[in-house]
């Protein structure tokens, strides 16, 4: 399997060079990427996934920054710092179902990660487009918590993966669009499984106390390119 993956990376890196055979350099769809570093301002939307109790920070608009440094050939190191402008529902599990929802509150989520990115056209663009895949590790953090119930979002580690497209028209600016998924563990307190006076609980006993869930982000950004 390692040999296979190495072969795939080698082919991707070599692809742009071999694809130009038969093209006049002036009319080739491939262009060398001039710069090795970029800062990107990101904006988009985060869709939160599995949360049976409905108490974690929810889907919302987001903004952030990305730094990317080309290491060698098609391989780059990138880092993200993201803020999601989420709200969340506040529950009191000791109350009966009819009055269990206390209200909503602001619950921003911060995400930071470091990842390896692979340009699928190597150190070149194709028709000014560079497709990219990305995977790494990081963490999310939110102050969302309920002292009465014991629920706390905390700062869980996250696995990050995704992909996107860069549009490189030339010069020091580029546009990009990405889909990024952050996978992390969410936990519920025991109080969510205890029955209130109306014989109902926030969650049935069959619901896991902790499980992996997702924050999937669709973003667009403008990048400043530098460092030849």
C-alpha cells in the first residue's frame, strides 16, 4: 500500500510536465506557479452534524485565515484559524419536557489545525486552476457549557480533511473554494439520561455517552501570494 501511494504521488507530480508534450509553451494549458507562500482570508458556512440532544453549537457562518507554504513539488504545509459564529440551545434536564428548553445563547467555536496539502497538478496550474486535497490534525474549542447539567463542549482534538480549487490568474492574488470536514468527539453528561418528574429524559439510554461528529465547512477565500 505504501508503494502504491508513493507511486500515485509521483505520477501526480510528474503529470503536468508530461502533459505538455506536443504543446507550444506559449499555448500550453499549464503554467508554473510563481509563489511558494500564501495568506488567505476565508469566509463561508459550517454545517454541524450528529448531535441527538441538540445542545452543541449549531450550524452558522464562519470566517478565518489560512497560511500555506510549499514544501517540495506538489506538497505544501497549511494552517487554519477559524471562528464559527454559532448559537446553541440550553436545556435543563431536571425539568419536564414542556419546560426543558431554557433558551438559546451565543456559542462561538474556534478551530485551529495544521495539515498537509497536495496540489494535484504539481507546481503548475491547469487553465489557471489548481485542484488540491488536504488532511491534518487540530482542535476545536468553545466555552459552551451548562453548570447545572454538566454539559461542556471543551477543546476536543479533531481530524481534518477536505479539498478545493484554486484559481490563479497571475500576479499576487488568487481565489479559492474549499470543503473542509473536522471530525471530533462530543460527550454528554449522565444527567441527560436521568428521567425528570414527567418520566422523560433528554436522551434514551441507548444513545452513546460520547461519539464522533462533524463540522463540515464550505469556504471561499482571497489569497495574497508571496515568496518565490
